[in-house]
C-alpha cells in the first residue's frame, strides 16, 4: 500500500516566520488513475471501458436514478471476468 508523503513547509506572515505546516500528498487509488491497465494480479479494465459498460448497464435497466455505484461495480466485475478469460 502506498504511503502518503509528508514534508514540513515553513510558513510566513508578512515576512515573519509563524511556524511550520505539514503538507500531505494524496494517496493514489484506482479511481484516481483512469488509464491504469495492469495490476499486480494481471490486466484491469480502463476507466473509460468501465464508464462505457456502466452506461450500457444503466441504459438496459431503464436509466434508473441512484444506481450509479451498483452499475459501476457490475461493469467492473464483468470486464475483469472478460479479461481473465482471455
């Protein structure tokens, strides 16, 4: 698992040092990396592929609101199964 990188940054107010602040870099996740095509376990669908399949699922279900996450997860599951079968 990736660790966040922290660094101390001096802060100033009107030319007078007022202490330090800690900056934290965000942790990358699969959803933040839209073009990720492989993982430690093998190939993974791209963000665009999942989005397209989720839209197809949403349309087939009659465009019901509030099903975004379920449609996304189903699309991801289907695509991973297809890639594993190759």
